[in-house]
C-alpha cells in the first residue's frame, strides 16, 4: 500500500504505526512534515513543506488561526503535489493530523484518495483548560476566540473521509455532528517494551552514585513545566513532601517553555515564577531538574520512581501517563475527567484535587512512606493498559482494519 503521512512535527502520533509498517514490509511510505531537518526513519521517504503564508503578528484574533491554517494547508498540498509529480507517487490513502490545517486541500489534488484525519481537540469556553484555573482569568472575548479557532476542525471534518480520536473525553468535546465520522481508538502503547525493571539505575548529580529502586524517588514528567500540566501545583506541594520525607528526592523531567495556554512573561518561565514563590522552602540539594531527556532515560526515570505524579487540567491525555501505567508505576494524578477515563481511584492509581497542593503532598508522602501498601495499584494499572491501549493487540489491528476498509483496492495491511 502507498501511504502518505502528514504531520508538521513528524512522527507525532504516528511514531509506532510508521515503524510497524516499515517492519512489516511491502508498503511505500512517504511522510510530509515541517520539521527541518526531518527525522530519518529507515524505509520512510520524507518530504519537507513550508507554510505558504503566515499571518502578521498583529492579525485580527478572530481570523488569525484560520489564516495560519490555510497557509499551512496550501503549503502542504503544494509540496505533496510536487513530490507526486517528481516521483510518480500516488497514495492509496492519506493519514494525517487535522489540527493545523495540513489536510485542508488534499482533496483538490487527489479527489478520490481517501483521507484519515486525526482529531485531537475541540475548543470550548468551558469544560477544558479555558477558564479552569482562576489564576488564568478569561476575558469577555474568550467565547468568540474559541468559536473562531474551531473553524479548522469544522472544515477539516468535511475534508476527510474518516476521522479518528484517541479518547472518549476528547471525542465528547466535538459536536454531535462530528461523531458519525469519528472512530475512537488510541494511538497505542508498546506495553511489550514498557515494563517495570527492578534492576534499573539512574545517574543523579549530587547523589554521588547511581540511584536504584531502593532510593526514595518521586517523579514529575511533562513536555514543558507549565500550568496546563499542573507544574505550579506540583511546586507548591514540593516543600511539604521533602520536609516530611528527609531521604526523598524529586526528579523532574520537562522543558521550560509553554506548549499550551498563555505563557508567563517572566524570564525563566513558570519554573522561575515558582522558584520565587516557594524556593526558600525547598531543599534544592534533593531536587533534580533533568530537562528534556532521550526516551530511554524517560523510561528509567519512571521505572525507578516510587511515586509518579501526573497533573493536568482537563485536556489531552499525555502519552506519559499511559506509558507510566504500562511500567507499573504507582501514580498520583489530578482528579479531572480525562484522567478519570484511565485512572480509577484506589484501584489502579490515586486521584487528588488539581488545585490542592496539600492533598497532593499528603498522598505522595503516604506512598513514599509505605510503597508496599500501594504496589498493587501499579500492577492493575499495567493490566488495564495492556487490555485497553496496547499498540500491537488493540490499536494497530483497529487502525489496520480502518485503513483497509477505506482503501479496498490497495494491497491490505496485514495484522
């Protein structure tokens, strides 16, 4: 089968799927992306595109997102057409993310080629990140801005033949009119590769030796240390945890930028804000900021953790939560709807109020003090992820059936 993947940040949600298809053999895979240089994946042809137009910084807020999306979509379509002309490549199916407008114009190149679009998030004024945190107030214009942002998904649902969405909470964010076209299936977790490891070690500065599972380590992981992922709540709980557990060490993974929501105006980001707020209460010798780290190191961080903290506003569920569950971590997470879809309090993890650092600290201290009492949570968490989110046994078979049904004339994906 000839498959064209489209994602501005290759490989995005298609990391596992692309590698699996290459390993299977018999497919010609082209990946269209903005990344420069694009990552090299053996067996995958990469094509870089550039947005054809970008809005001015002072563009009108209600049309800025749409203006940017059309520039992205037009650039992606032109690059795909040129590659097809240069290489005689004609896809049997196009698979891509709809969030930035990349798929808007592909039907104008190949009207009869089916498109499978990934739908990630529908913006609303309530029920999500907007208006959730009192420290991030909205304005009277917020509802108008949210509705204007949804011009992209509204056009995208008509531009694709089939949509796919990873969680029920995300699907429910979209209007009912979208649902007949939205299949529910997570990208999938390689539970065969993400397992607990009692022998794991981790080098930590200031410890003077390799850390092991015998050390009292608690962890926090996010792409960036930001409010959407509860970094401010974590930092407010940190002094209490360290004070109650004098041998404990915090290991923090994440960048210092903002992926979601408004960015702080403080140089140094939210981390600098929180260090000013609570830094005088923290024993910094026992706090380890690792920044962004390679994936194998992320695995070791979670595997060595006695208590893993996952915080988020009501938003897209992080891969890291399901990956941590697969590695049998004992997890303390924020009690919000998308998390409750996978964490059942007291059965496979523990939930706390997103806004209550005292409650977060108390839960973490309990786990650190008596890890054996909570070990069963991680065992159940892994079993749940294997059953519901395993890539090889659940996600890939579902997506292969979906793709085969959309491109019946092409050589099928065999599972």
